[in-house]
C-alpha cells in the first residue's frame, strides 16, 4: 500500500510541476516577452524568414491583445487572445500604456483576422501618409532616401512555408541570384532603415491616408512584398491599427534559421545571433 501511495504522490507532484511551469510561462509571456518566429519576407532585410525573436511587451503597456494566443491547428488547438481577454476589448486603451515611436518594429494583432503581424510604424495618429513612385511622404514632406546597392539572396524555398522570394531581376531559376534594389529610408525623427524594391506596382502609388486618432499606419520594409496599412482590411491588408491591438516592440533577434525548422541547428545563421532590430 505504501508503494502505491508513494507512486500516486509522485504522479500528483509531476502534474503540479507541469501546471506550475505552464502558469509561470504564461505569466512571463503575457507580461514581459513573447516569442515570435518570422514566417514571411515582408520585413526583409531587417528581418529574414526564420528569424526568432522576443517581443518586448512592456514597451507599450497592456491590453486585451497582450493575452497569449495558442494556435496549433494541426493539433486542433486554437485558443485566441480574445477568447481569454475579450472582455477587455473595445475601449482602445492600455494599462500602463507607452507611446510607440515612429520607426519602431512592432508586433500587433490584425484588426480583422486576429493573427499576429510584424511591420514598421510609419504613421502616427493625425499624420497624413502617401506613397508616390515608391517614396513615402509624411504630412506632405517626402522622407529622405539614399541608394544603398542591392540586396541579394539565393532563389530557393525559404522557411516552413517553403516561400520563394520575388526578384527585381526577373524570373530566376533554382539556385540563381535573386536581386532587389536597396535604399536607406530616414524618417522625420531620424530613424534610418533599409527598404527593398522589386518593381513598380499599385502599392507604390497611393492616395492620401489620414491616420485617425488612436490608430497607427504600418508598412513592411520589403515594400513590394508586404500586405500592410496601404491596403484596407477588407482586401487583405491591415488598414489602420488601433492602439489596443499593439502587442510589443521587436528589439533583438535571438537566433535565425535558414532551414525549414528552427531545430535544424546546422542551418542557423551565425551572423544574426542577438542582432539588434533597427
């Protein structure tokens, strides 16, 4: 009988340990840092497919979007932040809220789909934003652009989704060199970052957007390969993003994998360990 009791107690203690560990991890993920894996190339070259980073959730304070989501459709698990903290949605405010800065790289909750997106903050509340021939104008003034050569990558499947890059130098065969023009864009507050160009397309010429109060305008650094605020939510973009939908600021890449899985350590990019996000 004593042996059975001891075995039973050990099982209970193991379950307790697992539950406590999950609770601690959930609290840490909710309040401090959220892991984020880059699935697409919309933020190249700042962020590459396969970059793994932690998002600073303390930077902007907390809202319903700060609650963790657990999306594992292959296992039948889809727990959304709104399922847990949806009662806090709707007032577009934050607890201990901090103001994001122009040029921040931000993870936010898509206003319609609820999926996590990562883009660069371009337009603040009250700003006017327009893109003309690929050049961003803020409040009627074109941002500073400086040519910075080319961004080059190999034409091959990238990441778990096996996405293939788009190239400015036309169709490129498997293993060939895919090239995009690179420029350094400097925003009015002095934040500079690289942007990439693939070709002339509709999103390079837009009307004038006026950012509503309590909302933000985001764009991807890979300008011709990004569904962002230039597209309305109804047509696949994100439109204006409410303040309460911000999740956190991307500050630093922890490591990066060029393969189809983060577990394939032989594909890790050694030059991106603990690289700052600029």
